[in-house]
């Protein structure tokens, strides 16, 4: 024979279950702001990591450019032509100045300087 479980025993178990559920819910609500803060910090960390990778790629590019300028005469000549507007003695440098119309439509703008062999 099974002993019968009284109504008071069932109500006591129900109340204990509800108290435990309330405690779990309270702890969850207590830590909810921390969870959101953690998510924001992870997103910020990912953005910073992405910027770090971009800066590393830029560093590699600049280091290779510096190395090329230190060792390669052609690279030095090309840099002098592009950045400083230098030309060989037998060349004519033609510069194109942007007009107001060119400024309003950047897709049709000409490069600031060009060299042309005679």
C-alpha cells in the first residue's frame, strides 16, 4: 500500500519549488546588466582587434615601402616623380588643376600631376 500524500505536503513542495524558481529568477535579473556589459565589451574588443589587424597590415605595407626606398633606385625615382613632381631632363611635367565643376563631381576629377615624354 502506498501512503497517501496529503494536500499540505503537496502545497509545501509547491511553495519550495516556487521559492527556488524566484531565487533563480532573482539571480538572473541581478546579473543581467553584467551580461549586457560583457557583450558590449566583447563587441568593443572585436572592433579593437579589427583595427589592430588593419594597423598591422598598414605597418607591413609601410615597412616594405621603406625597404624598397632604401634599396631600389627605381622605387626612389617613382616616389620622387609621384610625391615631389620631379621629372627627367627630357620630360615635361603637365599639372591639371581641378575646376569648380570637377570639385562638385569627384568621379571625373583628373590626377593632380602627370609626366609626359617628348
